[in-house]
C-alpha cells in the first residue's frame, strides 16, 4: 500500500486542509463586500460537501476495500441525522409556532406527550450516543444475518436497497413520531447557542473538517494494517481466505458496522448545518449517489471518494441552478463514462498522466 499516500498526496491534504480551515476565519474577520470575505453560502456548501465526503469515504471502506457494494448507506446517514435532529427539536423549546413544549408537528397531529423513544433526547450527549449506536446496531444486526447467510454480490446490494426503501416508507408515516414527510426543521439552538449565528456555523464547519480528517487517518490506519490486508483478501478471493483458516464473517461485520457508524456521524454533522432532515435522505437514489461519488473519485483509495463527493456535488449545484431538468441525465452520463473509460476514477486518471510525464 505504498501509494496510500504519496508525498504529493500528503502535501495536497495539508494544503487543502489549511485552506478549508481558513475559510470560516475569513468569513468572520472580514465584512461582506471585502475582497477577502467568504460568504455564508460558501461556508454552508463546503460544510455540506464535507459531510458527503465522510459518507463516501465510509462507503469506500466496504466497497473499495472489502468488495461489499452497499446501496443502502443512505439509511445510516439519515438515522444519524435524525438522532441529532431529535435533540435539535427538543432544543427549540417554546419558540415554535404553537409555543408548546412539543415540536410543532406533534402539536399539529394532536399528540399530547412525547413517545417513549424520545425520552432523554433533550440531553445532547445522549443523542450523540444515539448517533453512533442506532446506525451501528442496525448495521450489526443486518450484517450478521446477511453475512452469516453468505449473501454477497448483487443479492446483497438488492437487500440493502430494500432496507433503505423500507425505512424511508416507515419514516414517511406521521404516526412514527419523526415528522412524516416534512421531517425535522426550523432548528433554533445547539448547546444553548443560536444555530444560525456566524460563530456557531464556523464551529460546526471546523468540527466537520476535524472529524473528516480524523476519519481519513483512521481509515488509512485500518487499510494499511493486517486487518486491512484481510479485508482486501475478502474482496479479492473470499473462498481462498476461508481455505487458509480465516472466518470472513467477523471481519466483514466489523468494517460494515464501522462504515455505518461513520455514515451516521456524517448525517449528524449534516443536519444542523443544512437545517433540515426528512425521509427523502433515505431514498435509494441517495444511496446510489454515494456509490457514484466513490466511483468518480476512485474507489479503494480513500481520497478518491472525497474528491468524488466534492466533484459530483459541485456539478450538481451548478446543473440544478443552470439546467435543473438535465441533472439526472448528466449524472447518468457521468457514471457511464466513468464505468467505461475511467474505472479507477479521477485519482486513477491523474496517476496515469503522472506516470506518462515521468516516462517522458
């Protein structure tokens, strides 16, 4: 694994991390209209892309390094977001439209009290524990029965897509207590601070950056360890790995659960910065987009999914503003082109150009 990472890659990581960390500082220090001012829009969209990058890197652990193609990671992302969103809804207090201790959607539906699973959600750290435990426990249970039954390949991809679709339908129902079609929105505070204040936004942004970098280093350590070599053996020849005495079940289950937890953390970072979470985040299409991010950037590289998440979502932001009806066609064309001509993604293409330059 000498290519993970090369000296130019380390230099790029450090430079980009410093630039990213500088953006909220410029936003706070310089007033609007100043040449060095960074707008709140830029801060918000970069923060959102970093959340997507964390989710894409989590998917790369199971797809790029273990050969498990998941089309259901959107449900882990959304569950982490909902777990944090429950705290944010409780933090609104009586500042809602109906000035009730209950969230507005519960008042509208004539709920009289919180359901039992909302207990203790007014405590921040309890909800942070839920962010980790809910996606993690779901992934562990789902993965245990799937991997023990030796479900793999396209069959595993189909059942993960069925899982996220089932959860989406469940959360669309008003009687589940999660806001139905509208989900959670209109957040006011986090840990007592106004969620829309520039300082709060800057802290959330920097927290996302730090966690993204920490997750990158954690994933790098895993894939370069003995565990990582076993995971890649699962990807390349699971039957041969079993022949030499390894049981792939627990290796696959560990990395699958860790990937789900990282995705849940990405969702938890996403919701206070975007300001809304609803069941559409669980749609199968969102999970497929995560796969596209990893493929475009270069799966099995860790950095590739991060690049892919920024690239694809940057194109999406531009297309949906300039040509809103053409984005899905452009996304499909992009995936086809990557599949046919750039199977190693953007990083693979850059590597080819570098080798040609060295040869010349």
